C-alpha cells in the first residue's frame, strides 16, 4: 500500500516506511527531528521540471507526462520502493502545499 502525505503532517503509527521524495529538503524541518526511513532525492523530478511546474501549476498534466518519462528512464531510482509498498505501508512524503497535484502523487500512480 502506498500513501502520500505532507512532510509537515504528524507521524502516524500506520505510516510504515516514510520516504521523502523531494529533491530539496523541506523548509522549516530539522533533519534530526524529521522521522524518515530514507530521502530519495534522485526519484524526485529534475530541477528543471520542478521549476517549470512550480511556475505554472496549471500545467500539471504536462508535468505528470514528463515526470513519468523521467521515472521510466531511471527505474533504479524507484525500484527500491517496490518491496516496502508490497510488504507493508509505504508513505511518500512531499512538501508541496497542493495535496492533489505534486510529484509524490505521480510517483504513487506510476
């Protein structure tokens, strides 16, 4: 099972493995206090794609298409997520304000 959750939301017992899937460290979060299993920067969208989408959120469908292409080209970045998602709960953490239009949701769908 894969869940997506804002990194700022409280930790819950059923989160399972908590993996940050943003390229940048979230603002206002201290590394020593954020409960994570892993931080997978490379699975996040490229800097160029992230900046392009950030400047025009109405282009989410195009962002999704391009990000899925990036994921397909680099399975080594996301394959480590398959076993935890199969065996128990995997929570993909993201910092975006929009809980419906973000890279974690695209990754979970992928």
